[in-house]
């Protein structure tokens, strides 16, 4: 399947930002500035904003996602939120395996796989994040890392379920640093992920591959024009309506 056939996706990851007042303001501005995009637009907001943002985006082109979910349906997991709880609210997407979860909260490839399974079972659309840290890049093992993270996370996923997954390649050294990966690095990782998917599932790729890491209005068009790049996952620049809109229209 060539690039034109996959719907591009621009996803904003608000991380732990925006209180309710700011969330309402931002969504109101985005509703004004983004009306008929040629791509899917997803806002991944903190749990506490989900209900508000779901309500405000009803009937618009803006979709809503959470930033994580637990693998169990319910139980003694203080502080966690299950996939079915998100689905019940009407949440459509969920980010899984973000490097900040892996780095600060002990997320492993195996737990990412468990969370992904639960998200799929609940009918959610996972945005799976993979990417190498700086030391791995310097050791020249980026390809191996991306390959391992993707393979383990997708363990047990069926062909039908694959159609609901989005993969975001986010080199950890490029996240929040202002230093995005160069076109060559992005193409290499994306080609690898594309080949892996085709080999693993034995057919032409439908899964959108996003790039994430210091995406800004200034570099979005260049990144989005690359082969095998079907969208972007945006952190910092998704917190301002102006910059996020510019990326969506890029
Ligand atoms: P950034 O974050 O755009 O601020 O680098 C991207 C991400 O963490 O998803």
C-alpha cells in the first residue's frame, strides 16, 4: 500500500500539561482553526481532561486519546486506569509505551505488550511508541532496539487488530530537546518498521507510521514529506493552538 492510501495522523501529546481551564481554551481555539483537515487529528490529554475534551470535541473532526492504560480490566492497581474504563467514556485512542513511561515508570516491552493487548480487547486504537535512547544510538544499535520493541509489543496481535494500531517512532534523544532527528535517521527507522510489519504480518503495510521528537511548525512539512512517514506525534508544540494548527496544515 503506498503512502497516499494511508490516512495521515497528527496526534498531540499534552503529557502532564493543561488544567481544565487551559484545556477548554485550547480546544475552543483548535475547533476554530482546524475544521476540515486532510488527516486524522488526535488530542491525547491527561485523564482528568478526558471528559471535558470528549464533550467539547463531540461532532468535530478532533479525536480524543489517553496517554496510557493498564492491562487488567479492574483490580488492586492503585493509580492505574483500565482500557475498558477509557472505552466506556468514549475515548478512541491511547498512547502506549511512550519513552517517558519506559524511562520514569519502569515500563518494559512486555508490559507495553500487555497494555496493548488490553487496549485492543477494549476496542481502543493504540498509538505504540518505540525509539532508542542516545547511548543506543551512539552504540549503533538503533535498528535492533526499534525492531525488538516493535516485535515484542505486537506479540499476539492479529491481522484484523493490526488495522487499529498506529506506530510512532520517537528517538528518545529528540523528545523535548528541540533537536529533531534528521531525515535520514527518520527514513531508516521508518523503513525498518515498515519492513518488519510487512514481514511479520506477511502483507503490505496499512499501519500508519508517525515520527515524534521536537516536531515544530518549522520542520513538520519536511518530515511529513518523507517516504514511510504517515504523520507526527507532537508534544510541546501541541500545547499552543497556533503551532499545532500549523503542523496539521503542513
Ligand atoms: P516533543 O515530544 O514534541 O515535545 O519532543 C514528543 C513526544 O514525547 O511525544
